[in-house]
C-alpha cells in the first residue's frame, strides 16, 4: 500500500517539491557571461591576458560578481532541495525501492559535482582577478614613474 503510494508520488525524474525543480546541474541553466570555449581557454591557461588587461579584468570581475550573486540567491533553495531529496531517499530506502533511491542519489551527486565546479571556477576567477589587478597596478606605477621622470627632465632644462 505505502509502496504503491510512494511509487505514484515519486516518479523517476518528476519529484515535485511544491513545484520547485531541482537546481541546475550544468552550465545550460547557469547565467554565465563567459561562454564554454572561454572557460576552456581559462582552465587551459591559453588566453593572452596582457593583450587587454583592463578588458579581461572587467569581464572576470563581472563573472565573479554573477557567480557570487547567483550563489547567494540560489543557496537557500539548493539547501532545501538537498534536504528534501535526502528525506525522500531515506523514505524510499525504508520501503525498499532501490531503483528510485539510486536515481535520486545520482541527482544529488550530479548537483554536488556541479556546485564544486562553480566553487572551482570562483576560485580561478579570484586568482586571475588578483593577478590582473596587480598587473594593472604595476602598469600604472610605471606610467607614474615615467611621468615623474619627464617632469624632472623638464624642470632641469
């Protein structure tokens, strides 16, 4: 009786928690400013950042802000989804429905892997932003020194 109720309530891939779907588990639904090919270049370290330091700094900072805002906005719903999915898994184990347990465990695993990927990207962005900010500061310092040298030369003349 309870098993048939659970089977009708929890349909593979159609679990409904008040109309909320599971969080995105891939980049298809993530609002990224940087496309997949750019991420591949970033992760493979093949982008020539010095060619446009300020442009890349802006792009990477915007992407980091987007990830941070997305995380803040979605984290409560993701946490609730994890808790509800975990509850369903434990319930399904109690009534011995291993195929459904496996399905939802796979969803949890996919979601955890995707969140780790987003965290990894956030770390990469933070590192690159710091490097580019230092490069911009060095560039500005060189310009300031050059201006100072030119001022000294004109005052000496």
